[in-house]
């Protein structure tokens, strides 16, 4: 028996050796072919073969990542994949499958490419560590003073700041963004052939009226809302609500006027042109001492309208402070008492006498885009699409008031288009703590102010009448490239504006 075992062992060992040898050879081949496939599928040419974005390749070649003085080309995977060793292979597989799916199953003509240019989307497909992998020296000798200050803030800020906040278009050239990067025409208005209004609207009765801004041809409509009592907030049964929306409380309001639509660029530019601090000295004699008494916004960085157009579109990117000063200026030039709405006034106006999640019929659960099944079957847009500018019907930008139907009070864009500043300080539990219910004005103090209504970027659940949000002043200022930081503009806040309220004491006696 022992001799038989001995005669079998050499053969068994040879077979094992061959298997090991073949395994090594196959491993080498697989490693070599896998590495070769990895390199092949990481080339710019291969990436471009799968692109369904109609201008991605051209805009990349026009960008500073391709067309620069150094001649160094930054490739697709260097931005859109993390550095190797930081989840590179997983991200590559995921991105590749996503691109292949789009290439074979999506109609590129139906994709909202403008939305994919937005900062929020770009942050999801460009890796911060990849930026730092190439740009290891954040303080090169060619860096400007403003750039140095911005980079110093970047490395010291406790709030997360993405490189794209200031460098969104370095990888893909955007002619519209480039054209408006330094808008030297901001504040210059075209003179109308018609004579400007010499006086504001005279209001003798509590009814709708059209305000006229003296010295301009700008007008806007104010809607008279009778006082009343309503249930403010949402109950625990309302679908997709947030805890800070309750408990529901009964609120009584005095009558007031509120603007039919958000403050437009035409209206805001009248303020800017009259009060801009550019070239102003506060103590210099002026022929218009009333106007000079209010020093307005400094010129903004870049194009605050994002190149979308001004006119009757809502003014955006100004700070809460700027909106509040606008109301002071408007009060001064019209002789009326204009201000930002309280949160209670805003919700009362938005509801238009209704107590449902929206001022129209609809279930938030059916309208929201959140959830796997909604991505397959799609949400219900039958009622909301004609009444609210939100993420499913907007071209990733603001719209004019005529885009939507008015609510039961005759007000437009109370929900959606742009979120709106309120005068109240924000508190998550104020509804529970406050029980006055008569013309409430929010907490006496706080770090942030309430914003309401959702915007063109919002999901359907966030444009409900009771949905609440608040300013993020510190975060918005961190992403502002102006040095020193401006108290007048939030460069990253492209979906917030405001509308005005006029108090009853503005009646002409």
C-alpha cells in the first residue's frame, strides 16, 4: 500500500503544479487584459463615444481644461471619477453603466440639459478630491488677491465648500456664463420714451391698485386681502410634511395688500439705479436727499440674473438685508408703508382660503418625484403643472408671472418659481411655543429668517402651502466670491426672491 501511494504522489504533484502554473498565466492574462480595458475605457475618445450630451465634447475643448496656455489637457475621468484608491473602480463601473443606459435607452432630445448645468447637479458628478489631486498648490504666484482670499476661506471654513462654487465652468465652457461673468451693464437702464411717473398711486379705498414708482415707468399690482382667521401649518396626517410645520394653530390677521407677483427685476433695478452705493459717498450733497438717505446695494459679482433675462422675471440672489432695504426705499419714494410679509401673512395669501396641502386639489404623495416607482411610472402632474413652477415643469430657471394660473386670491407664483423671504426670524418649534394667534410676527430674534414657497428647483412636496424653510446666510456667503463678503448679494442663492406687503395705514387721508 505504501508503495502505491508513493507512485501516485509525483503525478498528483505535477497536475497541481500545472494547475497553479495555468492559474498564474490566466491571472496574468486577465490582469493584463483588464488593465488594458481599464485604460481603454478611460480615454477621452472612449468617453466621447458614449456621450449623449449634444455639446459636451465641444464645450470641453473650449474650456480651460483643454484650451489653456500650458498645453496640458485635463481628461474626462480626471474630473468625473475619484482618484485611484478612493473608490475609483466602483465609481467607474457605476458611471459606465449609467452612460451605457443613457446611450441605448434615452432620447437625448428630451433631456433637460440646462438643468444639468446647475451647480447642484455638477457637484454630484465632479469629485472634490479629483480637483485637489491636480491643484495641489492653492496659492500659486499667479493667483490674484481675491483668489487668495477665496482659497484661504476654502481651507479654513467649517462649512463645506466645493471648488465648483467658484469654478463651475472651467471643465465645460458655457458661453452664456462667460458673457455674464463680469456684467458691466448692471444698473444701467434704458431710458423710456414715455415720461416717468411724477407721483405714486393714490390709494383712497381698500381695493386692488397698481403702484407706480416715481421717476420710472415701472408699475406693479397690489392685491387687497381682507382680514380673516385661518388654520396655519399642517396636521400630522398631511403627507410628506415636516415636523416644523406644526402643530396647527388658529391665526387671525388684519387686512393688508400683497403684491400679485414677486418683485421683478424691473422693480429691483429701479431701486438699484436710484440707491446703488457704487461711486456714492453718503456725505456728499445730492439733489435728491430722500433717495440719498438710503444707500443701496453694491454692484454684484457676475450676473445676478444668471443670464436668464430680467424684465418681469423675479429678482434673485439678493440677500435678506437687501430685500428689507428695498422695502424701506419703496416706502420712502411712494409715501406708503411697504415691508416683507410675515410668515402668517404669506401662508394666508398662499392658501387663498383653502385648507388642503396646496391651493388646488392634489395629493403630495402622488405629485412627488421621490421614490423608485416614481422614476419608472412618473408622478401626477395634472393639476400642479399649470399652477406652480417647480422641478418638473421648469427649464431649470425662473419664469415670468404669466407662466402660471393665479391662486383663489388672484396671486401668482406664491408656490414655486422662487422661494420668498419673510420678515420673521425662523424657529423650528415656534408654532408650538407661540399661542397668541393675532397678527403673529415670529420670534423676537434669531440667526436666520423664514423663506417660504419653494422654487423652480423644488420637488412637489416642498411647494405645499405649509412647507417651511429658512435662510442659510453663512453657507451662502461662503460661496460668494466677492471679497470682502457682500451683505447685499448671495451669489449661490439663485432660487430665492421676495414679494412686498403694504399696510392698511397707507390709505390716503
